[in-house]
């Protein structure tokens, strides 16, 4: 049985390419595309698998795109469990503009899930996670799923005694926190929306994260700060890691790699400083890769030596 179960309510087939310059109303000749399995929980599962964890990726799949997504996961050796839906699994596109170095990400809404289809997914989650230690829910909710979809997942995790981890946004994130989770990974923008404050200083950011903990909404807050690194906050500790300076090829999946490495390290030994170090290395290794190739353990091991952490 898996130790980690990830659930991706709205997975995607990630297609990445490059063009010289984006110009409207012109035919843009693109490079040959790279295609990877995508979606928050799927990316988390891919990295956990590379780290040697016992993991299973759960997701809805429909149509030819869903079949291709499943095939790509199998090619990587990632254990997965699909539940069938009527709609077609979506695609997402990432386009790198060589002239400027900018990334452009085009994200489709995906299929609409009926009530019975969502109930099937929750039932499958309950079976898979019966003996799991961790349930990681990551990504957006598809059309048709109520805003408390991640909260429903959190209730399943609580029922089976697993640690619930959530990475989402908006109403879906707020509802999961209202239910209570073990770890949450918001961006600075998402935390600012939750707290209804600007959070322009480290002190404000730390206090906003602590309020989630004091209210019983989370035990650990892993706050992504973009170019300013990341902050890991508990009831009695606050650690800040500076961002690593590495060549940027693609930012897609960097946060998912960070989260996967973080929970893997916490499961291994529980030391917050070592876990944050491992997570930062995973995120940096991912942005050095193209498309949604994500990180590799050998790159993480090398980058760990460059991570600087201080108490905040």
C-alpha cells in the first residue's frame, strides 16, 4: 500500500515549446513540443517516485488525452489510479519566447465533472488512502466540483488518519483550511488574499502564517515567496530560505517539486531545516529543466549545498 497518495482533481497534459517571438496574427513556427504528465498532485507524485517513496497518483481521466496522460505516467514508472469521467482531460501549453526569455502559460479550464463522477473519486481516494500516512491534494478544482472539494478530501484524510497537505487557491484553499489541514503551501499572493492584507514585510508574512496555525487551520505553513525564496512556519519555529541563483528554463512544476521534496523529507526525519533545504533544492533543480520535466535527485543533491537558511 502507498505511503503517499496524491490527488489531482484537474490534471493536464502539459505541452511545451519555444518560438523566436510571439507576434499576433502571424503563423508562429514552434519547436518540436515536449509532452509531460501534468497537474499539481501528479507532479508531486512524479517527484516522490524519483525520491524512492511509495506513492500512488489518483486523478480523473477521460478521452484520448486522459489515455495519453496515463501512458506517460506508466512510462515514468509512477503508480497511478484513474477514475473514468465522460469529459476529455485538458491540455495546457507553455511557450518560451527566445527573444525575451519570457514564459507564457495557457491553461484551459478542463472537463466538467458530474456529482456522481466526483463521488467516485472520493470513494477511490478513501480506498487508496486507508493505510496511507499522507494525502496530498494539489491544483485547481474542475468545473462541476463544489468549492469545498479540497475540504471534502481533507475530511477523507482525517477519517483515515493521514496527514493532509493542500496546495490550491481561492475558495478551494479557504474551504480546506476551514476544515483543517496538516500542511498548506500558499504563495504570497494567496496568503495575502486569505489574510486580506498586503503582507509586504517578512514580519507581516510570518504573522499571517502563524494566524493560520493559531486558528487550527494548519500545523505547518510553507510560504512560497518567488524570487525571495520561501518561509517555513510552525507554532514555534520560522525559517527563511533565500532563492537559489540558477539558470531558468521553465518554472512549470517548481512549486510541486518543492512540495514533494518537503513532505518526503519531513516523512524521513521530521527536521524542518533539513526539509526546507531539500525542498529549495528540488524547486531550483526544476526551473533548470525544460517543459515539465521536473527535478532529478542528483541535481537536488548538488544544489542542497547552496541553500542558505536563517531563522526569521
